[in-house]
C-alpha cells in the first residue's frame, strides 16, 4: 500500500469507553487524549499519559479515513453481490486492496460498527466536553453529515466541566448532535469526594447534572458501591442517593469500587486505613442506597463488578444496559437484594453419611 493510501485509511482510536457503548458496537472517535483532571484516587487510567485536545483538522481527517474504509467496504460488498452487507469475502477483498489494514488497531471496532448499521458513536477520551464549544459543534456537525446513519452520540464529561459552560453553549452542543453524557459521580458524600480527590463537591455534581438535563442531554450518572469502606458506607449510601434524587438523571449505573494496584486508595487498603466491605456488607449498602432513591431513572448494573449471585448461582441483578425503571421496579430490585442476602446468609446443610 502506498504512503498516500496508508494516510487515507489512518485514524486514531483510544482504549476506554462505557460498556454500554461497546455492546452496541459504537464507533469510537477520539477528540481528546487521556484525562484533563487525572487525580482521582481510585483510577489507574491515563496516569502516565499527558492530556491533549486534538485539533478539529485531525479529528475531521480521522472521520474521513473511517468514511473511506466504510465506502470501500460498501462498494466491494455490492460488487461481490452482497448488497452492501459486510461478509468475509468483503473483508478479505479489502485486505487484498490494502494489506496494512491487517495491523490497524481500530479496524475491528470500525467493522463491528459498520456491520451493526452505523448507529451509535462514542467520543473519546475522558472529557471531550472540555473542547472549545465552537470546535466541538463543528466536529459534531461534520460527523453527522459524514455518517447520516448515526442515531446517537455520547461522551464522558465531568460535572465541573458541564457547570463551567453556559446553558447556551451546552444547548448548542446538544443540538449539534451530542445526545448523552456519561458522568462519574462516584459518591454524593462531600467527605469521600475530598478523600478520593474528585475535584468537585456534592453540590457541584448536582449543578452539573441539572444543567446537563436543562440543555437537553440524556444523562448517565455512575456511582461506586463500596467506595466508603466499612467506616463511611452509610454516609456514602444515603448522600449518594440524595444527590441522585436532586439530579434525577435518565440512567444511574453501578460501578462497584475495586482497589486497583498503583492507586492511592489501593495503598490505603494495603495500609489498612481503608477497610473493604464483605459481599454481604456491600449488598446491605446497596439496599440502603436503593431504599433512599426517589427518582424516575433507569438503575443499571451493567458491569461485571456487580457480581452477586442468587441461590441458583445465576447473576442476582440484570446486566442489561437499560436496567430497572424506577420507581416502578424499585421493589423488584429491593426484593432481589433480599434474595442475595438470604442466599449468602444461608448455611450449608451437612448430612451424615
């Protein structure tokens, strides 16, 4: 493949995206590199990386490269009589045309997105909303124009970043085609927010969340069961629920805390200044959070960290990306948690042989 052809097909892809954007075969378009905050005590991502905002020209070039590949796939598919569908023959023909694509890190993602109908997009990396508003609007408009099949565009955002943009700016971004924001709430307890160095208060979370909703975005808020350990679990559970009640986002997603090696919170666990809860204690905390929630959100447990099992050994809580609709299914969740507690508290029966 010539250097000009290689450049034509070249685009950049980051590593991270929400599970709900992977299972739906989202196109990953990288607007920024890494995280502009990068101080959270529980997080191991991006620690050795420098934050950068990519230029509009770079991003447009990536979008063009993705479009070139998709157009080639479509043309080859029609020529081979497959009606635009991506088949093995279609892919092999493209590789014959451009052998270096065999080593392209983002190609599998692009193939899956193309095969799934090209409907959803996730903008990488950790806080794309930090871009200048005019630049972000320009990128969104170009992305939507290039791929008319797109139905939903989402990205990560920080509460403080949302708060710092005016309502007019946020509305312009939403109208340009950014539909959903994924925000890491983690906890609604001010003491814990300070300990984990989240860089925002509970009231800051509320302000950012309410402003996102006012601008018209769909909003996913993520919280971390277990983040308070044995000492702060009640404050974590009740204050998190209170913040979520004040925001009432479209989605509330559980991401149980895990002390990742190399993080400050892992060091606290090793030093025994942070004592982790048992699975039973985590379920008890989860029960209190659910009891305190008064929202019309969908509460989701769409992550492997929500590992609890019932007596049959099956997952206790659904890992569906759409979760449980509150308040209608609130009691369903509470009943499942009770089943989980009963299963874990049940003693094994020992029979004499």
